[in-house]
C-alpha cells in the first residue's frame, strides 16, 4: 500500500497527475451513476489540472459520458489552486459552477488561507483541515480556530465539514459548535465500494454483507 500523500506529489511533479486525475474523475462519476440511491460523490482536483488543459470541458464530457447528474458531483479544490493566477482560477471555477457541479474549498486553514477567496467565489462547502481536528481535545488554539471557521461559514451561509474526525469527543465538540458535516474514521473508513453496497442501495446476499458503522 502506498499513501496518497506519497504518490500524489510525485505524480504532480512529473505531470502524471493529469491523466491520473482524469481517470479518477471518470471512474468516480461512472461508479456513482450506477448507484440506485442518488448520493453525491466528491472528487479531489489537483492545482496542476487547473493550470493545464480544459477542466470545465473535461468535466462536461465526463458527465455526458457517464450520465451522472451534475448536482451529484462535488469537486474539492485546495487553496493552492487560487495562488498563482487568481483571476484565471476564479474564471474556471465559475465555468464549473455553470455546469451545475458543486465546489468545496478543501483543507481550509492549512496553507495560504485568505478571506478574499470566500469573498470572490461562492463556494458550496468549506472543509476544515484535519490538522485542527486531530488535537481538539488538547489544543485550545485548535478549538478556537475550528469554532471561528464554523462561525464564518454559517455567517456566509456556507456549510462546513470537519475532516479527520476519529473520536467521539471530537464529534461532540463539533456537534456543540454546529458543524454541518464530518468525515473520518469515526464514521467511515476507506473500503472497496462493494462493502458499501447497502449504503448506495444495491442488494447484497446475506453471506456477502459486512456490518459497517456509518456514524
């Protein structure tokens, strides 16, 4: 097993992230389009994919190929997308929004966070970086930052999701602060899609069913 934190930077460095990202997006949309339940699927997009090629046209083509409704696709972008060419990045994001897909700002607070990003583009979701969630129980600064981001999101009427939630106490704090969504090992681990057959609405044979906790 190789962690995404290991192979993605290498793929970005040698530009393999472009065909890899296209493959991941196409396969994710194809899989989601086959689900009996119309659940949303989120796909990460690399800053490299923004700088080269025609991302809006690629997304449009894949949606047509797979038959996935645009409203069921959420693209997750990091703040790095907006750094080098802010105007061009916002233009691309607006084109993607015009297709009907949703755009989430991933890893908020981790890198070059700027309120101007939230001012210039109507994101559909803010995702709090896991670095601030992992030490919620011990670090008052992390608690204050998480509380502030949730408050900011609510003021802007943007849903806020906390990444990397692994303990019940973390979840309790986020519930108390009114965080809209959470993700992490506490509520679901990465498994082959077949293990989540019941969740997506597919029938499973009794001997194939695995007991999973969804939180």
